[in-house]
């Protein structure tokens, strides 16, 4: 995966935007490993988390055709971000 793909990742889900943010808060704050992250800031369309060494993870949501577009950005937690996005339900065709 290229560095630009690691730092910015996207997915499309059938969940509503508010549900995605709730899902993200549960996913990132319940990790009991070195890669746990804690809610830093939030709004109706985003949530940002702080992790080890102040590393930031930002999740943004926007309505899209057929579901919700979820965009995540991070520098060091790219594997955890990819894992989070993979847990979201897909969109029905």
C-alpha cells in the first residue's frame, strides 16, 4: 500500500453517518493494546481520536449515493484504520 493510501482511506457503508461515528468511538476506545485511541474532538460529521504519542486518527462521514462515505486519516495507525473500515457493513447492490 502506498503512503498516500495508508494515510487516507475510504469506504462506503449502509450505516447512517451518526451510526458510523458511534461505531468508531466504540472501536477505537475499547482497544486494550498499545494502539488504543481516545476521543479528542467530535462533531456531527467527524470524530478525532488521540493515541500513543499523540498520534491522531480522524474519521469523517458524509451522505453518499446508496449509503455513507467514510473517510479516515492517520499517519501511524493505518492498520487499525483499515481494520475499522473493514468492520463496517457494506452497501446492498
